[in-house]
C-alpha cells in the first residue's frame, strides 16, 4: 500500500507544479460546515464588496485570447486531477480492506 500512497503523493505534487495550488478534493458526502448550514437554512449571508478597478472593466474583446498552450495546460490539469481522484479512491479502498482484515484477525 505504501507504493500506492507514493503514487498519490507524486500526482498531487504534479498537480501543484502545474497549477501552483495544492489539490483540494471535491466535497463528497461530507457534512456541511457552519457557513454552509446557514446558507441551507436561509440564514444571512455575507457579501464581500470588491472595488471596481480599470482592470476589471475590460471587455471580452480586450482580454487575451486563450492560446493552445493554455488549453493544453487545462487538459493536463484535468487529466492529473482525474488520476488523483482514481488513485485516492484506490488507496481508500485498500485502507478499508486492510482495516477489515485486521479486525477479523483480532477476533480469531
């Protein structure tokens, strides 16, 4: 299992090298935090006001067009993200199977 975890860590490093950010897994089956509970219950939400600057007033025509390099990078990031998710699932399944084996062995 150590080898599988090393593969996962290598993929996460590759993701960080491509994006400059740590990989953050999607929220799957987790309980919402206090801020999310407030939103779900119709509670007050805070809106952060962002000052309008000349840079944010550019029209779509003024923005730099997406290059093939950018789209290739996006594709690589997407591919690495999928590999991380698959490898993470594999490690979770191995951990779950290992825990079940240890528990079964302790009752024998």
